C-alpha cells in the first residue's frame, strides 16, 4: 500500500511537470551493466603492490605512460609489469600539455611510441585538464587532434578522461563520439549536466584507501564500455622508405602511404615539415591519410630541420643555425616567438 501511494505521488509529480512545461532530468547511464573495480596509478603512488591490489577486488588498472613529448612516467615500466603479473586488466593514459594542434599531434606520436610494444586491454585514455589561457575552441581542437592521431596510429579506441565540470562546460559534441571516463567525487551518481549520454568509467574519489597502495588512491568504477574490441599490442608502423619516381637531380619525390603511417612520421623520415607535405598535396585534414595514397614530397636542399629541446629559445636556435628569429617564425608559421615547445620540429632556412 505504501509503495502504491508512492507510485501515485510520482505520477502526480510527472503530471504537474508536464502541465507547466517542465522536464525530468536523469543522470547519464553506464555503457554496460557489469561493473569492475578500478585503480589508476602514476609516480605519485610510488611503489604499488599489485597482488594486494588484485586481492582487494580491483580488476582494472590505468597506468600513466607519458606527458608532453619527452616525459615518461618513471614508474611506467614497473607498474605495467606488476599489474600484468598480478593478472589485472591494463590500460594507459597520457597527460596533455599541448598548446596547439601540432603540439597535440606530436604528443600523440610520443605516447604511442611509449606503449607500442605492450599488449593492453582498455581504451587509451586522453587526459587534458590544464588549459592555461586556451580558448574553449582551442581546447577542443587540441583534444580532438590528439585523440584522432592516437586512433590513426594504433587502430585502437580512445576514452576521454574529464572531471564533470569540463565534461559539462568545456568539451563539446565533437568529443562525444568517444567514451567518457568522468571524475566526480560528490554524490552517488554522475551529474546529468555532462554532454555525454553514457559513461564507461567513473573516478569517484582521489583520496581512497586500498591494500597495496600507500596513501591516497584514485578509485574507479568501470563497465564493459572501457574495454577494447581488440587488445593485441600496437604494432610499430613500417619504416618509411623514399620511393623516387623522378630523376635523382630533382627536389621532388613521391611516397606511397603505408598502413600505420602518419604525416608526422613521413615528414620526419624525409626531414621535411608536415606543413610542406600538406601544402604540396592540397591535404584538407592532416589527420586523414590512407594506405595507397601517393604523396609528393618536396625536399628543399637549402633547408634543414631541428627538433626543439627543453630549454631552447628561438633566439638560441637561430644563433646556432646562422639565421634569424623572424625567419624561423615566418617559415614555421609561429605566431608567438616566445612560445615554443619541446618535441616540435622546426624547418630552418638560412
């Protein structure tokens, strides 16, 4: 009788809402019905006893692999070996610090190079949360560029890691084609304001406790949506080899795109820039090239390339290569000469 009265009250509320034009909001649904306890780790947890973690009921572990274009988590290898030895399902994440689409593409290539010889079980996680002074549009362009490049390089699915605020107010619809791993530490359900319809992972605390981890632990609930369709390891792309179809005294050659290629890898192999290949071949989207495509590569013998290192400035690079800051900025379409990032390849014309 009490249940029947509760039902009548609920129906009454729905009727009132419909009469006044109101709507009923529901929290977003999980992608799957089966739940898995999860943990994510990085250097911050230091030594982790993964056997104890597994005995405590954890089934999935996400491991930080890299950050930017040079930094590999010092516990990455040890965490991976320990988690696999304990029989846990393993996933990887990368922390983005990019400030442009080209930075994002370089970071994606670095991330994939770090994990490419390791089998894993869950979707590759994109972690972008430190936005600096980027606009909302720039944030979404960078996130999408990174995610698409990782997909193209690996053939594996991607998941977007985000707190509920960013998933509600910063990230846009272009990213909802990917699964969501949301961080929200208040309440017993995920906010219904996030723009995703479903979630694959929920990080419900960053101050949890669990056997095998000293100090605070990031604890999660995952469902079937977090798993890869194919958990085989990422294969290293075929080595790029120039195939000349013109006389050797010309500066133009052609290259047939192979499976796993990216413009970034091709450009590095020919010692040219991605921008020069895009311009030479009228490519609308640098992230979309296909096996069998024939690319014209213009090689300027009067120029060379340089990969920016930590601590470099354009002035220092210009001095070392006998050119000027203005020239470097112009050739490489650099809007702010004071903002350059490690890992980015510069074209240098003297």
